[in-house]
C-alpha cells in the first residue's frame, strides 16, 4: 500500500448527507451514514494507507449520520481506534464541532468494544 485517498463527501457521496440507516426515510438509501460507511469509508480504509474525509460543503451533518459513519467503523466494521488514528483524518473547513463529535463517537465506540 502506501497511498492516500481523499473523500470529498458532498461531491463524491451526497450533497446533503443525512440519516443513520439506509431505511430511515426516503432518500436515506443514498445519503445515510450507514451507506457512506459501507460504500466509501470502509473500502477506502482497506485499500489506502491514509484516508482524508473532507466534510466541507455542507453544514448540517446530524449526530446520527456522524455516529453511524465513523463510530460504526469500530462498532460494526471491527476497526480499532488505533487503526483509525493511523489511517483516518477528518476535516471541515467551516464547522470544527463536527470533528469533535466524530472523535467523541469513535472514542465511545472504542470504549464499548473494549468492554465486550
């Protein structure tokens, strides 16, 4: 490996990501955190040494989307926080609080994983 992938969410995934699961509401089968994780994040993390997720371009990400997309990497896809710390970077040029929420959800998922 030794390669890098940037995922600009609003252009490569959906202009207005929303929802936790594909079945949450009409349209979520194309815009949910679950779909983003499965279609974009997991394949990129398995193929590339480093992945940058750029959330810039949309300012209304919900906690459920962020939790399912990023916390779900640990709780559903069996990555560890240590693996994500090495490979995953997330940014948003305008709303830094999204990064805090993502870090919080990853830490929580890791704590739950370690309890099991």
